[in-house]
């Protein structure tokens, strides 16, 4: 079953984020990806997240699909590309068999490892990128000219930050994204019911006002490998808000990785009735993803 079919079926969808290497050796990336076969519906591949130089997300997505048979969700940002480059990559990626995309604005270069040398572009931002993809999906380019041969048919996703939805500007952006007829949303990490219930209520209200069914909601989960890592993510990554109670638990534990996995399994158990699925982001611990998924879904099936 394709990711699009799985989303439409109403069955729970599981995705995991694996970051490409900074270099050309993809052996560990593919090893981690292959270990997820039969456990996930798709693997998300970030596009130089936090503006840190990594292998092309398009290339890494293609390698993962070819090596494992697991569909990739190709993350594409506006940070590094003008309109021509975005269209060229979208057409090329689709022709390579990358049919699922997460459209993102992207992190500013000022927070990354190339800030003294790189220039950011941001010709578009995420909502306008969604418009561009919708245009390619109907067989036209950004200027309205017909594409030769065939266009694209991307399964389309976007991101939600649950902790900014009280902001009117963010609510407007959420409405604009829903107007683009997405297939799914993926959230920044959540660990409690309250922000999820608020997202669902807002999506329902927006769906009613727009006369549409809200996109599927995949809840983000990050299992921090230590209290220090959790505090660093809270400080440095926009949208990450790991609870202090969780961090304190990791601080007291003699096995923080296992403690983190058990905590996230409890979160999945609590949130599963609210979600269409989960998106796991195993920052710094990709080798533990199989254990994390086994723990989460063994518990949630009890």
C-alpha cells in the first residue's frame, strides 16, 4: 500500500526521520533505513535541517527507496533555491520516483555551519511552495505554461508547530496550508494531550469553514538521548518544547536512552486515539529506532 493509500485508508501511519550524512558514505544511513522495513510506512529525509550541510535530500531519498523499498517523504525547503531551481528539483525528483513531499520554508543560514559563507534565497516560503507544487500537479509551470509530456502528482504534506497556534498569523498560515488540499500534516514534537486537542479543534473549525476534510495529522515524537541533549534541542530548535518533567526524569536515570524510549511509548499510548499516526524524529540515536517502535506499539496494542 502506498503512503497516499495508507493515509486515505484511515489506518495509523508511521513515519521516521533519518538524516543524510555530511559526506558521500551512505552505508550507515541505508543500514538504519533497512532496519525499518516492515515497521514504517515512510522515511522522512530532511533538507539540510538547521542549515547544516548534509547530502542532498533528493539523492538520499532516492537511495533509500531503491535500497529498502520503503517510500521516502522528501523534505524540500525554499532556503537555498530560486523559483527555477525549485521547479527543476521538483520535476527531477518526481521523475526519479519521489512522489511524497514535505514542503518547508527552511531554517535560516545564520543558525547553521555555513553562515559565514552561504547566502540564503527564500524566493518562496512554504505556502507559496505548496502553490507551486499544486501548479506542477496540474501540468503547468510557475508561468502557467504547459509542461511537456506529463506533470507531477505529489502526495503533499506540511508542518505544524503546535505551540504557535495561539498566534493569529500562524492560524492564518494554517488556514492557507489547508486551502492547498494537503494530504497530511506532521507536527513538531508533542508529549501531552492538551496541544493535540487544541490542534484537532482548530483543524475541525478550519475544515468546517473551508468545507473540506482536514488533512491527516501525524504527531511528532522526539526521544532525546539525554537530559543535556533535550535542553540543547529546547534551546536551539524552533518548535521543540520537551517538558522539564521529562528532562528531570532523564537526568535521574542511569539509562537515559531506555528511559526516553519508555517515556515516548507512554506518550504514544496516550495520544494514539487522537492521532492519524506518528512521526518519529530520533535525533542522534537512529540505531535505536527499531527498539523505540517495538516499545511504542507493543504498549499501544495492549
